[in-house]
C-alpha cells in the first residue's frame, strides 16, 4: 500500500496531537502553535474534516486562554493589595478561585505559583499563613518576575511571625537581587 505525503503527514500530526493532549504543559503556547500549523498542513492537503476539528480545538483553546488572561489580571490586581479596599480584595480572590474551579490550567498555575494566595493572605492581615508559601521565593533559583515584591512580603511575614532566620534570609536575598538589578541597569546606561 502506497502512502502519500499528505497521508503520512496526517498520521504524524494525529500522533503528535494525541501526545500533546496527554501532556500537562504549563501554558497553551505549544499546543496553539501545533494547532495553527496542523490546520494549515491539513488545509494544504485538502483534509477539510481535520481542518474543522483542529480549528474547533483552537476556538476552545481561545476560550480557555480568555479565562487564563482574566485570572492573570485578577492576580496582578491582588498584587496591588496595599491600595485596594477589602471588598475588592475578596472579590478578586473569589473570582480567581471560581476561574480555577472551572479551568485546569489556572488551577495548576495557582497551585504551582501561589502568588494570588500569598497576596490575599497578606492583604487580609494573615502574613504568618503566607510565610510557608513565601519561603520558596527566597531561593536564588526562584526566577519569578515578582520576586522582589514576594521577598518584601516574606520579610514582612517573617517579622510578624517572629521568624528571624527567614527574615534574615529574605533580606539577604532581596539585597542581592537589588544589587544585581542596579548593576544590570548601570551596564545598560
């Protein structure tokens, strides 16, 4: 039996689609890239049934992404907790939890990067509850974009808990981060 290039490509794309559907990727970028190129490849080979299937998956992914972006906005808003009234803090955190209950990607992110929970605990006057979550950001390997803010919160939470060791570690980590940032800015000038 002879297989055409289009059929062979279709088999490989189907196999890759199956593999991607079982992976727990941290975001949808790889899947979106695959769907875009797969739909183009199927269209070029006149496999319109697969184009429809792939594009429907893309549309579903876009709906999911919309939810992820809403979650990201609510999380950033919570990061501004010193300026927010309590009612808005509760509303934003409740919105995050509602999105996470419906969206696996958001639930996974909320579990792996508990910034929203940290912000909520700090905002609601519960810094000692936030401290265990904050400790992961003290390590130099914690490459979070919000590490400075989280280190500042760790210092505050450790102070509230009377945890001098964690407060010292977080202060030293913050000092090192600020020096690195100043050095990088001076090189750019």
